[in-house]
């Protein structure tokens, strides 16, 4: 279960839960045990909060999908695409999947396997730039819980 964008409830603003299909949990475990070379390489930079202190998970079930990498706090999915993602049918499925994730408030960064293997620094820089932008937005966005609250002295 993952937290998604904020919603307003009877007790104020709180994170909504994103459920996932229970059958995906076992499939995600199998996928973690059969990682591609590019997934293994990128995971070395994301695991154990190595990426700027953020907690990433690999092969994370979200909704009806399994994401290659996911950070709940950033609402960031990282997808690594092999050569099959160049096929029209797969690319269309990827676009629909990305739209559904966007509806859940999740941003998707996509990289091809070759970039991860041959331009790792470039891939890592894109991820860092996303995080830096996120942190800047967070600093300049009023807290919805405090917004409009009058404090008495």
C-alpha cells in the first residue's frame, strides 16, 4: 500500500492510499530475483537511501502495475525500457500505464537499458535534478494543513 496525493476528509487533509492487486506481490518478488543488468546497475545507486537520502523500492506493485523503482515520498517511478519497448504495441501500453500513474500523482522517469549501462552518470543526473526540483517546490509550497490557519499569540 502506498500513499498518494493529499485529499480532504472529515478530519482535514490526509494522504490517500493506493492499493495494488494482491497477486502482483508474488510476481514482484519473482521479478526482483530475475533483474536485468540495467536494473541491477541502477539499484546500486538507489538502494539504502543512497540517492540523496530518499528511500526507493524495486519491483513495487502500484495499482495494477509493477514499477521497476518507486519512491513514495517523491511519488517517483523510474522505469527501465529494453528493446521491446520500441514496439508500437508495447509503447502504447506504456503510454496508458504512464497516464494512469499520473492520475495517481506519480511522475514517471523512463530510461532505456542502454543509457543506464553506457551513460549511468547522465541517468543519475536526471534523477538528481528531479529530486532537486521536488525539494525546491516543497520549500515554496504552503503546507495544506497550516494554510489558512490563524495562530493566536
